[in-house]
């Protein structure tokens, strides 16, 4: 089986200075090739879309990579991994797409924005089965994939023409529309600002399995300073630079 850890770094992505050494260490530990998507190939989103959002569509290069690899773990560039984190491939059956819900458990917070984006996608692309629509909207910053998921990322498909997170909503839509089963992972595998007060506690972010933060996702520019602050600790935990 050929497997890879894939990350996205198109354009200027300062976070890579902190995340890539950790990704390499994780990939080496679990026998994965380390692949960086660093070229513009998909070019979706429209020229009036901010460059950083257009870059997110380059995630669709996973369609090409899933033609080369049997299994893939995808991480956004703004992520740090605790050494206690297991091989995520072992947590997800190879006929499923593995990801973490991007919704609040009680339906509060900004869950409505995810639901609204999915509703708008259905109006543009077609109605989904009710049982699939009801499934939690997942975050695409951490995904566990196989060839069974390949068509989900096909750039030649029709993608949502509008929305807050068009590529993410499109991936959510396609997985449901194609009948690809989603294996929802625990929040510890995509610990993010959605966790509110726990997120702002540095000891929680750095605590690994003990605090439920095995994969820490510094989603958004506002959390870049936190990532810069935490990275040296993660490097030390991995023995990077020693």
C-alpha cells in the first residue's frame, strides 16, 4: 500500500515554517510519504475571490494524488500534531472519508453558517438525500482518504458558485451526493477555536491525549501568533532540531 501525508502550501504560507518539520516527523514515524501541494493547478474560485480563499481550491489536487496513492492523510498548513497522535489511517476504514465535525454539538455558535452554505449548495447543485443532509458538516482541514473518495475532489465537477467556504462545502456536498460514508473522528483529531474557552488555554492545546488535543488546528489568521508561540514546544516534544 502506498500512503502519504499531504498538505497544502500554495502561495505565501508562513505557517509552514512551524508545521512542516512536525509533518515530516509524523510521516516518517508512520511510514508515509510527505507531499506538499505547492503549485497552482486547479485555479478555481474566480479572480474576484481573495487569493487565500482561491488557494483553498488547490486542495482539489487530492483528486490527482488519490490516483497515485492508495491512502492519504491531509492536513492544512496551520496544524501542529502531538507525538501521541496515532496513525489516523488506522482509525478510518478504507471505504470511508474520515473527518471531524465542524458544528457545535448543541447546534449553537456558528453552526448555522455551515448549514446555510450546504443549503445554498443544494439549491445550486441539487437536493441531497435527507439522511445525508442531516449528517454533521465536517471540517476539511484534517481528512483521512482513500481511492474510494477520489471523485469527491474532481475539479471538473460543478462546485458551489457562492458561499463562505466554497471548496469545503463542495467536498461536504460531493461526499454526500456520491454515497461516500463519513467516519467522524473525535474532536481531539482537529482541536480548533470551535472549542471556545478550552482553545485559549495553552496548557490544553499542548496537552495531547491528556487534554484532548492530539491534532491542533490554528484555523484563521487570528490564531497565527498562538501557533508561533506553541510550535517550539511541539518541536521539542518531537525532538526536532536536537
